[in-house]
C-alpha cells in the first residue's frame, strides 16, 4: 500500500532522515521505533506532506504522492494522528471530530461515522459538547485518533500515541489500536514505547540518527544482540 524509497529530510544543514526505505502492506501494522531525535516524526511529516522531502519517493497505491498536497493525501486515504495529539482545546469534542471529516463530501457518511465513533468511545459521547481541552490526556488521544478516523483513512499513521500517558492508559490505547487492525485498517505506528508497539506489529523498523538500523519481524528484534536496549531502552 505504502512504499517509501530512499527518503531524505533535511532542516538546513541538519539531515534528520537519510536514505530511508520502508513499506507497509495492506492490512499490516508496522511499527517504526527509535529513540528521541531518531527522525521518526520527520519521516511521518514527510509522508503527510508537512515537510518536503529532500530526496526520495513516497508511493501510495502505486501513485507517487511526494509532491501532492496534504489535503489531497488525506483524500487519497493517508491520514496521521500527530505527535502531541494537536486537538483544538477550545473547540468542542464534536467540532474536533467534524474537522477530521473536512476533506469529505458525503455528509450522510460523515454523520454515520460520527455516530459510530461516539458509540465506540462513550466518553466522547458524554463530553460531546464540552471543550476538548477539558478531557484527560488519554481521552484527548482517543479523540485525536477518532478525529483521524473521521477522514476514513486506508492507512493511518500514529506518531507516539503513548506520549505522556500513564501506563494503564497506554495499554488501553494500544488495545484500541489492535482493534483497528483487526477491523482491517492498515497502520504505521511510531513509538518510543517498544513493548506496547510490538504487541500487534507484523513487522518492525528501527531507526536512530536518521538511519534505518533494523527491518524485520518483531521476533528478529529480540535476537539482534541488545538492539532493543541499545536503541529503544527496554
Ligand atoms: N523543524 C525542525 N527544524 C530543525 N531541526 C529539526 C526540526 N524538527 C526536527 N529537527 C531535528 O531533526 C532530528 C529528528 O527529529 P524528529 O524527526 O523529531 O525525531 P523523533 O521524532 O524520532 O524524535 C532531531 O535532531 C531534531 O532536532
Ligand atoms: Mg517524534
């Protein structure tokens, strides 16, 4: 579904991502792991079009989208839930959800999805008319994911969904991510929390200092002498 070929991302003199190639197949959950500063968010932002790659190609369903605008990538089925959630704190839960559907032109389908996600997340339903900023961190992460789903993505990119959340909440967020995978959604999940990310991962990539260090099944990661400890910490 997604093929990234020799991607490079630069910020002036800083090469944040170098010669990165990866793929995500239909229905797969792929984990992209690595320590702080590895270039994970830069990779995600290049995939969504928030930063322009300095090199390489991004191919979605056979179409080169490297130069396609972000909103057109969303229309093509590629949506991300950014690091730090970026919900609109002053807008209500309902308004945040509706914004996730801004690229859609099927009001009836949008209403149906809205009802579906409110049923799936009772807490969002209870807080529907409340400012999103009043939700807890875990609830805000759920809202951020639900908002992304409102665009009806084929491929959802999650950038550190566990960031800043209590361990118990993190487990719940990943339970839900596993449920999305079971429903057939294709996912690329960026994490520093390797243990959680690997629970549902079909394949895993590890990067550090902008470069890919490992590519294989989660079981292979444990075999590579201390790779987890070296790059991820547990
Ligand atoms: N907007 C930016 N301007 C300059 N440097 C940046 C910017 N964003 C990220 N970087 C640098 O790029 C590198 C990779 O960052 P990032 O992609 O955020 O890593 P990660 O998400 O893996 O923590 C880091 O060295 C970071 O300081
Ligand atoms: Mg990041």
